[in-house]
C-alpha cells in the first residue's frame, strides 16, 4: 500500500506527473479500482496518485501492484452463505475465471463453468461450502496469478468506498520517479523496474 501523500487533484497535476495531466498523457474512458485491495482507515479508503496499478488480463477492476507483480484477487462475501451453498455473493468478481481455485476459511473450492456472474457479483463453485460462512469472510485465489497490465494512477482517490473511479497515466508520458509515493522503493525494486520499463523516467528537481 502506498503512503498517503496526496499530491494533486483533477485540476492540478501531481508533482510526479511531468506531462501535466493533459488529455495526451491520460487514457480516455476511466477505470475502477478494487477497493478491497486498499487499506481502510475510519471507514475511508484513500489512494494516492502515482501508485502502480495492475490487473489480470480482461479484469474490470485494478489494484495496487506488489513486488511479486501478482495477485490473489482478494474480495469478501457480502452476505452469509449456508453450509452446502454454491453461490457466493462477493464484493468483486473482477479477474476471477471458471476453474480458478478459491480459498475460503482455509478450505479450497473451484469456480464452476460459467460460474462468474459480473452483473450479480456472484461466484458459483462446483461443490457446496463445507461449513457456513458469514458476511465479510475473505475470498481469494489459492495461488496468486500474474498481473498482465500495469499503469500509474493519475489522480488521488479520496475514498474508494464512495467512488472507485480512476484515471490511468499513459505509458509514454514522462514520470519524475523520485516524487512517486513509494520512493525510494525500498523492498519494491521490481515495482520500480516495471515503472521504468513502461514509462520514460527522470529525477525531478
């Protein structure tokens, strides 16, 4: 999780953004982040601009990138499920696929064919839960999968609980990497290497 050092608004480019946030340096259309992947404090999930976001191929939600450049797509049950239940209401279905193995309360389950329902935000598993599970129980992949796409978050998100909309910074746009929120990237060398692979970078004065 990036340090919460807020550096800009949609009307003022953050210090690390060398190309000033014009339309040529931002991806059009906007995206959404998976709020469950960001720390919550006092019921607020603040996200600093300059965080490297990633997603599994074709996922609809983006999340912070760890130094292994992978993800377990962590989410939660949004309602209790009785023992034997196979339909899991979850906070986010983004990135999950049929055949993925989930871990819920230390027990593994497999997502059924056509078991990802993005509209209703449910995952259907091939075998019923071995025990009832309460709302708020964690749901995650048993084995992490690699992120396939990476972009820097262009602007701060004040509270992803209320609004998870995000804007991405184009790869060809210049970055002052020493102004990014995780600088000097102690323990995050792979994250910094990925940023330098995707963006022209320089030290800001």
